[in-house]
C-alpha cells in the first residue's frame, strides 16, 4: 500500500481517538491503534513507530494540510482535542476556498455528458449543493466533441486497462476491405487532434487502433493479459501524434516560418525538442528531433504557404508532392466550371 494511503489511515485513526470523550489515549495507545488500523486494512502485521505518530500529530496541528487541529496533552501524558466538537473531517473553508472549488465544478460540468464521466454526474451535483456553487457561465471552455464516432467504446476499453483484461476487437482499418478480429492487450487510451486511440500490445509490438474503426469489442477471459508497464511519456517522446515506429530513428527536422506566423510556433511548439536555430526579419528557422510520420506531415501542410521545410530532403519532397497535388486539384476543369 502506498505511503499516502498509510498516512490517511493513520490520520483517520488518530482523529477518532482524539475526539473520543470516554477514553484517555497515551502515545503508546495511539501507536497501537494506528498499527491495528493498518493491520485491518492490509491484512498483515504492520507496526507504526513512535516517531511516525509524533510526526502525524505535529502535521495535524500545523497548517500543512489545513487541519490546524487543537491537539493538547493533558496530565502530561494523554492526548485529546481541546475542542470536543472538532474533527479533521469537518474543516471549514474560507471564501477563497469556495471560489476555487466553484471554478473546479464549472470545469467538471463540461464533462458531464461524456460517456466516461456519466457516473460523475451525481458527484458533481453533490459538490454544487455542498458549496452552494453559483450558476455562473463557463469562463473556461475545453475542446470536446461528444458525438465523435467510437466514444461508446471508451468505457469497456478503460475498464479493461484498469482491470488488466485482454480484448477481442473486430476492427476495420481505412485500408482494409474486410473487418478482422484481433486479440489485444490494452495499455492506454490516448486522444489526439479530437480523435481517440487505443494503444495496445499485439503480436509482440505496440499498435494504435482508432476507436472509430472498432465495430465490436468483448473481454477475452481465456487469454492471460500482458502488462507492459507502459510509459506513455517515453513511448510518445519522439513523435508528434500517435504513430510510433519501432524501427525508425528520430531525425532533425528543420523548417522556417515567415515573420508573421513564427510567434505562433514559438508559443505553441510542434514538439518538446523544438529550438530556434536562426531568426531574422524574414522569419524564424526551427529544429525539432522526431520520427517522420503522418501526423508531422499533416501539421506542416496545415500551415500552408507560411512554412518551408528545409531538411531532411525526404520529408521536403513528400511535402512538395502533397502541395503539387493540392495545387492540381484547383486546376481541374470541373472545379473551374463549378465556381
């Protein structure tokens, strides 16, 4: 069990003892009570040291966790609250606290209709009622689209990752003529550019499966789940988007933005590796170190005439080819007739 959970159980136990009007608790008694509480929770012997309980009492007295508990030692050996009505579970909050909580509720309310958060509806309502939340208009808007295809799958995918269950997924990629069933080991749900993906272990490597291409999903109880102890920050550290290659090495990508649009990329970098290598009145030259993938190309093409890829040559040629094809679309005779 984590140290944080240990501490919470100890604080709860000490609180129960300190507000007990009918028993006198010495330090040794508090140590025994905390040890017993941890034993009941973990199911194994757990000894709490004298120093740990003393530090807990000190923390409860202080402002560290907002308790400021009125703990006193009477007759130089017994511990109790000087205020018999006090409990760490009945801490009052000030106006600033209420304002902060109200702001948090307003943000949470934006997720109420999202399938993953439907069970939170009651919790959010309780928060609103308990802090007398004002029905203010939202001042923070999060970009979301509850109508995206595939969102109905999030619940079962989330639960399978949480409970470490293998899945059978009937899947049809954009390139495939027919659907196929895959037995996968889900590791992570990832959203990118308003589209959701399942990152999963399949055939001895990681794959990303778009939720909007999933047709049927079922738990596979017969297959033993493979937990890859997945580190998402490391896995996606060398890419833009979700397409990761096990064999490609990251490359230095050098591109130039004109003076008007360079500030946008300065303040919202393409990638955490981004750095400026030159800047003048005509624009700014940047460098990032990433794998070459589809998402990188889409990002560059999205900036149109404002960006120029300088290196590597392979990426430069692919962008050139895409732009030529786009230009050709506007030279089509049918396009001219329609306009």
